[in-house]
C-alpha cells in the first residue's frame, strides 16, 4: 500500500513536472504585441511617422492618431527607430504588451548626419572641415526643379543657370567658372556624380553631365561640396563635388508611385505628364534591391509644336551585406529627348523685355521639317529636323565595394562603365537683314550673288512676304531696294528674317572609371590612399551644312527664297537659293564638317591624413598627383563652293552646290601632369559649435575642346594646352542652438589659366579661330546657410552668397579687318568679372502641421557685369515659387506648386546685337561705342530668361 502510494506520488511529481515544462513551453511560444503613440513636443499626434524594428526588421507607419501596433512577435523586447520629416530620428526600447509614448523633438537641420562626399573619411557634418550642404529626399520632393542643376540653388556659393531647361545648363562655385553663360562649358570645374562616381569624366562643347543626370523618385539625397577637399578627392574638379545619392533597399518592402501633371504656356495648355516609381526591399538574408525611374512628356511653357522633353530612365541597385563588408551593383539606362531655350530678340539693357510680338512664353525654334545632307566624312547622310531636338542615351553598369580587413584596415572600390551617346538636331541663329550683303553671301557665296530680284515666300502657302531688287552699287557689289515687305517682326528689325543655323552633332563616348582606396585607422588618426583611373574614348562628328529662313515671330514660319536675274558667276534666270521648304546650304567652310576621335587616359594617386591632435582639434591634409594623356585623330572637310552644280548638277539650285574638295587629317598626342593639395584645421568647441580653416591649391586639365580645335596643321602647331589653377582659402563657422543651425563660410578664390578665343572672318569669308589667350580671376565672398525654427509649426531656411570678383589678367582679340594679320589685343585687366552675381540668395519659410505644409521660396540674383569690357550690367531680379502639400491618408499625399509666380522675365544669358558673323565674335567684343549705338537706335539684342510661370499638381502614394 505504501509502495503504491509512493509510486502514485512519484507519478504525480512527474505529471506536475511535465505540466510545468509544457506551461513554460507555451509561455515561450506565445506571441507578444508592441504598441505605442508618436507625438510632437506638445503632445500632438504625428500621423505617418515611420517605425522600424531592429531585431525583426518589421516596419509600419503611425495612423491618424499617431498610433502603431506590431503583433505576433516572439521577442520580449525590441528596439525601434522612429523617424518623421522635420523631427530628430529617435531610437527607443519597446517592451512587450506595454504601450509606449514616444515624443519627438523638432529638428532644425542634420548637423549630426554622416556625410561622405569630398571627405577623407566618413564623418559628421559638425566635424567636417569642408563647406557641404545636404538635401534629403523629402526636401527634394517638395520642389519641381527645371533640371538636376536646379537643385543646387539650395546650396550657398553656387551660381546656377538652368534657364535652358533640362540640359546645357551651367554651374559655377565661388567664382570658379569658365565664363560661359550657357551649357557649352557649364561644368568644367565641378564634378557631377551619381553614387560617388562622376557621371562622365570629360566635358566639351555641348557635352556634359547634365545630358545624363535626372533627379527622380530614386534619389535619396544630394550632397554639395564647394571647394575644400574637392581638388584632392575628385578628378579635375577644384570647384566642387555635387553627389546625387540613390536610394538603397532596406529590411522591408517599400515603394512610391508619384504622378505629376503640369499646366504651362500662356493659356496653361502645354502639358507636362510625368510618372515616377521607386521600389525597394529585401530579397533574402542580407540581400537588398532598389529599382525605379521615371517617364515624362513635356511641351514646356515655350511650345514650338513638338515636345521639348520626352523620355525617361531606369535605375537599379542590388546590395549584398556580409559580416565584414558590402557589395553593391548599380545600373542605369536613360533615353531622353530634350530641347533647350533659344535666344529671343530683346529691347532695353536696363529693363530687358522681349521685343514686339514676343513674350516670356515665346519660342523662336523652327517648326518640323526634314532636310537631308551628305555626311561627307564616313559616308551616308545627315537628317536634320528640329523636332528631333537632342537625343541622349546613357547605359552604365558599376559596382561599389567596401571591405573591413580588421585591425583598423579597410578598403573600397568604386567602378563604372558607361556608353554615352548624344545626337543633336537643333537650330540656333540670329536675325538676317534683307539689305545686308553678308546675308546673301552666307546663303550662296560670291559667285551666287547677283543683280535682279530676291523673292521671299511663305514655304507652306506660297504667299510672297518680301521682294527686294539688287542693282550694282559702290565697288560693284549689290545695292538693295525694298519692293514689297509684309513680313512680321518689322518692329524688331525691318526687312529681316530669322536666320537659323542647322547643326548636327553626333557624340559617342565610352568610359571606364575606377577609384580604389585603402584606409587605416589608428587611435587618434587615420590614413587614406588610393588610385583613380579614367579612360574616355570620344568620337564627335559635327556638321553645319544647312540654314533655315523663318519669320521673326513666336513659332516662326519657314520662308523660301528665289533669285531671278544674273549672278556674278555668269548664270541667268530663276535661281533657287533655298529649297521649297526654306532650307539653304551654308556657304564654304562656314559649313565645314569636323570629325574628332580623342582618347584620354587619366591616372591619379592620392593620399590623405586626418589627425586628432586633441579631443577638440583635428588636422587633415591631402595631395593628389594626376596625369592626363590625350591622343587625337581629327579630320576636317574643305568644300568646293560656287557654280559646279552640286549633287543635282544644277548650278541654279544654290541649296546643294557645296561639293567635297578634300578631307585633311591630323594626329597628335599631349600629356599634362598636375599636383593638387588641401589642408585644414578644425576646432570643435563642443557638440554644437566648431570652426575650421582650409587652404587648397587645385589643378585642372583643360576640357576636350582645346584638342578638338586643333583640326588643321596650323592649329596643331599652335596647340599648347595650359593647366588651370585654383587657389582657395576658406574659414568656416558651424553653430547649433536650440532652434538654429548656422553655417558661415568666408572664402577667397583665384582662378588662372582660363582660355579665351574668338571666331573671325577671312577675306574670302571663311572663318578662323584665334590663338588662345589666358586669363586670371579673383573672388572674395562669404557663404551663409541657416535653418531656424521660428515656432513649432513655422521654420525658415536661408542660403546666401555675397561676393565680388575681379579680372586680374585678361586680354582679348580684336578683329580690325578680314584675316588674322591685323588682329590686335585689348586688355580688360582690373575690370569686374563678367556673369558673376554679387548677391545670390534663397529664402524659404515653411509652415507645417500634422497633415499640411505650405512654403514660399524667394530667390534673388544680384546684378552681373554682362561682359569683360564691363559695358553694361545684367539687372538683378527676384523670383518666387510657392508650394503646398496635404497628407490625405498615411500613404497618399497631394501637392501643388507654382514656379515663377509673378511670371517675370529675368535674363540669365544674352548675345550681342548683330548678324550671325558679328555674334560669332563673342560677347567680349561688344564694346562701349557699340553699346551706345544700340541704345540710341533701340537695336534689339538677344536673351534667354528663366522659364515662364507653370502650375503643377502631384499625387504621391507611398507603400
């Protein structure tokens, strides 16, 4: 009995033990709930805040009450990262089955965020001894930029001319500019990068990074470095580095679909329709992806009858993280077509306004037509049609590798291969007077000129618009008498037409870029060393073998021209100067075809050290040795002009009388070596205040146009490329208070070795380029950047640059008569630098609450000297953009923007009065006497303004 009872007790104990184990197992297997509420400092709910769990990787957003819930989680505790635009990101511990209250602190700026662009090593902005501005994706999304360059207006010290549209813009930093007003050489001193790698490693006339760079929903942030370490950390970019950093996938699937519609033009009837998409997330353990892009159709506010922007891009990256490093594969395909703004006839130098019949919505781009011309070099034909605008294709594949080696050693490698293609089919021109001998010479040559009647007719309707008789005049040359004139544009220039040059530019560039670096960290210092390699193989074909005649009015009509009479070449009767559509052939070598083949191999070795001398004082320095070897094979056509009959053997059809005489070829090789240096001291008083001082001496090789210009034996003999040198001294104050972040950076820069040249006319009316002369410029200035929270719902961001720039040394060529023999030089040393605004500022107050934001941006550009002779100022102006957004739900946001609110005509670029040959001499040849005559006679000159007013509606869905 006792044994039985004992056994029962043992069984009972065993049962109880099993029950306890089972209960423990049930407890361990049960799932937990984590919840909380996110509020601002005043306790108001924050809907749409992002919550990410560190251990499980799950994420969600808060609802309309600021609340969130995570269910079915086995862990008893978690760590959550909480973020929302305008607030400091927080990390907070969460306990199972306990509701957390998370109070967010309003953020002024991102002083503590880690920056990588232009750094010798990664560091917080407060610790960085460079002037750097960052923009996050939320700030970028609120605006409607005209281009990638347009975003850089948010950084102080940077002058941006984005008036051309998506492409051919210009970016200058601290007065370090090539002196160009448009995109011909607009990025020569800065590096435009995507994910830390240059978009392209070379620049030349009408080829640069903005042909292939588009901001879209895949853009995570923009880092803009002015001067500083750019001479050492980037190739050929002493002016600055502007890095467009793409989004990378995270632990959870996320995405955004953004649709935009624009109302543009004088009646709002020129649409912009655009769709952006971005998707990212995990694939499996430690594998992540991001893919996205955009497509848009855009007639712009200056619609010529065909879309100005049409196309898009796809970008993707694949990231593998492992214990000691990461590897990211990146790819991009862009196929885009873009036109750009044309110079409009303008009156008044002090208060510029489009001439009679034109306004800010006008365009002087020619209508659609098809004109085919022999290619001469390489065979085949060239098809010219303004509606084809500029077609850009960019295909790239790259990789970013980071590896920790242990004991403070690490290495990184950035690689990209790209194929970059640009094909132009555009028109640029000037006014042609029907009583100007040179106009007819450009259309038909000396032998084509004659005595008789010139008849100008509407190419579409056949109606005669102008009739002119030519009779023998002084010197035996024709004198012209107007018989009939019903052309539009008489108030701009009587008896005149628009003379538009048809240019074809084909560009194929294959590039390999690779940068390798190794880093060693010690207790109080770090070392960084590496090598950069860039190989660019460029082929450019350019040909000007046509001109189009059009009426002087918004959206010109094509005009054809016939001549009835006897020519100096001995033919009589009816002659067709243009074809039926109004297309003529440019005469002689003004219609020359050029073919360039250049290979640049660029090697650089760099070294830097960062040394924490004390807990507060840091010293960093670095040097870069660079060598650039250029091998070129250039070809040039020479034409037979006159009455040999051309392609149809008819000497009376002037529009195809040019025939090939010969092709000349030259080959040469040049090498340039440079050394750049930068050093700085940074003193950190505390986590909120720091100062630094830096000296930099940067070197830069010239762009490819220096080598393209050498296409004849005589120009090769003159080729002596000179290295550009920049010297910069900057001081920096970085201060953070409760409601204010402030950056103040006084600077000094000296730029030397800047070439200038002109195109003049020989006695036989062929063109020649003058030898290069080299200039030096000096700029003093101060940059200011501040973010200030006026109240809990009202913030203010301001950037400003105050500067004065001087021409230290500069000489320009003056053409006294036809040919080079009597050319002389004139000095403009001591004058104010042209196109360098004294004040550049941008102020944006923003109101924001839980669901709504409103902002107004006031931009101001101070007056600028128009040219090196300092003949007149381009006037200062203000511009206003406004925007608003509303969070309809946690995932859906609606927004509206108006750019150029008051529709002001604000001059960004200009060209001197006169015909095509006069304009080729350049703005620098426009002197005081010519300016006074233009003012007295109210002679129109030519300008490009900022884009006209436009309205945009955007709907964004984030998931």
